[in-house]
């Protein structure tokens, strides 16, 4: 049974489908917001936007028991607290955030293609980007 089939079995179809719709919007919003961090104008607004994206993904994925999405979302949300202190952030933060965005794109495809399970997390994403 695939991820999507299992979610539809365990939860109301509307809740799952709403999650998919929101997940798509959020993953599509990530990369432009990440790239916009390089500009000091609107920096804190972009941080706030990214924080909301990952907070919402963390909450919704927790409810649906999508553990991998939840775990990485929580880690990124905590890391964004550090980014609030930096303007503009070091390039390594931007590179790291783009890799995170790629991971969420993979998971979205896993979900909509109803794969058996989510692709494993690239463990290097849990390296603290504030440490050189």
C-alpha cells in the first residue's frame, strides 16, 4: 500500500487532499523565498515566510504521521531562529536551505506518486548550517 493510500485509509480524504494542496503551495514557495534571503530588503519578511512554511508542514505532517517530513520541518524551523540573527546569511545557509527544498520536492513526488514510503532523509541536512 502506498503512502497516499495509507493516508486516505487512516484519515478523511478531504484532510489528506488539503494537505497535498498546501504541501504543493509550500514547496513551490520555498525556493523563491530562500533565494530572496540574499537581499537585505525584505530579509526578515522572507525569514518569517519560511518559518511559517516549515511550521505549517511540521504541524500538518505530525497530524498525518508523516515522520520524515515532520522531523526535517522541525529541524529547519529551529535553524531559522538562527537565521533571524543574520542579515544577509552566509552562503552556506542558502545552499543548505536549497538542499532542504530539494528534499521536500522529492517527498512531494513520493506522496503524489503513492510510493510505498517516503525517500530517506539525506542525513547531511541535519548538520547545523551555522557551524563552518
